[in-house]
C-alpha cells in the first residue's frame, strides 16, 4: 500500500480496518520526505527522476523478495492513493502479469503523455479498481480513462468508478466497492 504525496505510511494503515483483508500481510513503505517523486505525475517522466526510477525499483525489489519467499504474483496486490496509486498503476503496467489485484484510489499512468512502449506483458485478467472524483484537482478524469485503455490492452479486468464531486480523498463508498470486488 503506497501513500500519497505529503502523507505517510501511517495514513495508509488507517484504511486497513475498513478493508476485509483477512489473513493478508500488509507492506506499507514510507517515501523519503513523504513523496515518491517531486512533481505532478502529469509532468514529463524525466522531470521526476531520479526519484521515480528509485520508487519503481523499490517496488521491483519488494515484489522479487515476496516471490523468492514463495508468494506468487497472483497473491500480490498493489494498492495506493493519489501519488501512490499512480506509482502502483505504472509499476504494474510496466510489469503486467497475473497479480491478485491492483487498487488505485485516484490515480493514472505517469507522464505528460502515455508512452505505450513502457508497458508490456499480460495481466491475464488481473482485476483493477480505479476510483476517482470528477472533478479531481490532481488527477484528470481524461487520464484515468487513458489509463484504463492501456490496462485493458494488457488484458486487465478493469473497474473504473467515477464519484461526482467526491474531492481528492478516499470515500467509504470506494472502500465498500473494493471489498465487494476483491475481499468478499
């Protein structure tokens, strides 16, 4: 579970009681200075380096360690809010395989434009939830829709929910939807 810009790992832990996670182990890394990368996810990718690359490498290292410990990718879920959701989506799309699921509370693929060449593999029907507000001050609905298109092309089973006027937050309705889609 990846936190948003300016937030902490502790803020993501606050979501856990509302999610029906059962016997899941939860990893909640903390970004240095509370941000995974310094600028908007809509900036050219190179403007967010080297931080963006380091954050993606951190996710690759965590996934590799989990798989080496005997946890198949099909039992790994990536989740995040805002900047953490963008990072989760971008990492998963660049490394598409059958994951347990991807949960993005307000996010989209990273960059001023989406470069399809960065994303490869086959999600093999991995379920993906993207919830977003319309409008959202940080994540335009148009980017969410572009992201959905890329994920579908990689064979993800996408569920995009748009919540009018919700604001840049995680709502109880989103958590309930995630529970229905993934954990019931």
